[in-house]
């Protein structure tokens, strides 16, 4: 992959990483403050508990995405970005545009999802 395209993906990944970090921090803060009002009734507490659980679940999803992005940035540094970590074939540009943190080519990703890898 040429340097210009690599820089493009690096910037795209770094931007997404910064967005996720902000989202995680905001979601954690919202989750912490969801139960702060001691005067709410039982139904409100249940709704707040559900909201809190939902927000923390969202945070876990965002953290997983952040780990994938960090992995992609490490692959950029190691000059292995843009190749499948399983078969070492070059990833299609369309795949990297849609999922710049992709680790697998489409074929290997399907095998991975089916538990064959």
C-alpha cells in the first residue's frame, strides 16, 4: 500500500479512535449519574437501572471497537496494515473504506464468524 493511502487510513482510524474515547467517557459519566437522585420511586429506579445497564453495555462495545482500532494502528506501524492476518492476502480497498480496522479479508472473516478459524 502506498504511503498516501496509508496516511489516509491512519488519520481515519485516529479520528474514529478520538470519537470513541469521548463517547466512552461521556457514556461512563451518564451511567454513573443515572441513579444519583435518591427521591425517585421504584419504577424510576428500575428504568434508571435499565438505562445504566444499557450504557455500560454500549461502553463495552465501544471498548472492543477501540481495541480493534488500536490493533489497526499497530499494524500500520509494523507495515502489515492492509493484509489479512490469516492468509496474508491484500485486503480490498472497498473493505478498508467500510471497515478500516479490518483484520481479515472477506473470505477469512466469513470463516472466522463460522468458527472455522
